[in-house]
């Protein structure tokens, strides 16, 4: 998403997809982001059993809204089963992870502030598969993220 589009979105209006980032069983439609946006907004479809490994987002607060299916979250040391209509908050600096649970893919919307997480998703999506661990670590370092464990599983 260009900074101009993010700036236009700051004044209000309908959000439209700028691109989809795909990696590790996650398809994330980026609805808002960029350096001038107040936050990142992404709608994610996550394949069953897939999700984000345990990681720390050093600068971002996040809210997840579950719109279809079920997820298992790890926030700090707490495991949270989240179903359609539920919301999960993760404060900056907290270890967190999630995985899609149930019968098939699950869907949720992520809002994070300040805007930065869309940049992380874009960078991961550009990596060759299978991912080289050093490339992933470089993306994490450039985006203030740190992977600290595996994907939380039920």
C-alpha cells in the first residue's frame, strides 16, 4: 500500500485490499497499513493447524476479532480458545501465538498499532519457500519481531 493510499484512508472511507500476503498457511488481505497509517488492518484466513509461532512484537498492541471458525491463542502463559465473535488483545512485548482449530480454515481480523505489522507480513510473503531461517530472522529484526517458540497447538 502506498503512503498516499494510507493517508487517504486516515480521513475516512471504505477500506479496500491493497494486496494479500501469503506464508505459513496464512492468507492476509492487507486493508490498511504503511508508514502514514494510524494502524495496520488485515483480514486473515488461516489453514487448519497453521498460524503464527510464539513471538514478541516489541512495539505493537494488537486486537484480533474472530469472524469464522476457532483459534487457539497463547498470550503470555495463558492459552485462550477463541470462537466466532470473540476478541483477543495482545499488548506490546507479550509472547503470543495462534493456530486455527476445528474443521477447516478459520478467519479473523487483526488490528495493530502503530502501523507496522503489514510491513512484516509483506516481507515474509516475499521470502522464497521453503523459508531460510536466516532470511526469517532478518525480516524479524527489521520489523521489531522476535520468534521465541513454535505455533501453539491444541
